[in-house]
C-alpha cells in the first residue's frame, strides 16, 4: 500500500475523531444546560406555589381566630393551591399542607379569640400552624438544588 494513502487515511480519521469529539462535547454541554434550565424553572415554580399557599393560609389562620366560618368560599384559593401542591410536590410537603388546612378548619370551629388571647397563643404556645409546612418546603427545595 502506498504511504501517501496511509497518511491521508490517518489524517482523515484523525480529523473525523476530532470533529466527533467536538460535536459530542457541544451536544453534552447543551443537554446539561437544558436540564439545568428545567430544574431552575421547576424550582421557581414551586417557590411561587409555596409562597402563595403560605400567604393564603396565613390570611385564613388570622381570620379563623377572630371569625367563624360563615362562608366556605373563603377556602377556594387555599384549596386551589393545595390541589396544585398535590400535582407538583413531594409527599412530605403535601402531608404538611393538608395538615395545615385541617388545622385552619379546626380553628374556625373553635370560639373566637380576643386580641390578648391571640397574642398569648403566639407567645406562650409557640402557635405556628405553618411551621411544619415551611420546614417541609425548605427541605424539598434544598434537595431539589442538590
């Protein structure tokens, strides 16, 4: 076999290997970037959902301490957020959200509290119906980032 053919073949195969490596590296980089972008988007989506649930639940808790449940439609937004949590979240977050909602409904069934009784509940009893939910969300979001 002619040495020039061997040299040309080696150069062609070397160029092909170099081009393949470059194409593979570019594909791998773009794939990793797409995965990272999806994770960031999902993380942001969950953060917004949890923030909305916390705001709605907080309003319901405060309302439940000084009012009776005269209109069940007060729960529409909170229930909608809970349903979204069912779609997106882990089991511990869902369990904590459902527990929080049950506690809010229980608060409505209890006698109304005065301002002093509410203050005492917060100070002495470390009253925080959203504590478990917030902790479960924090754990999930930290796991999500890893």
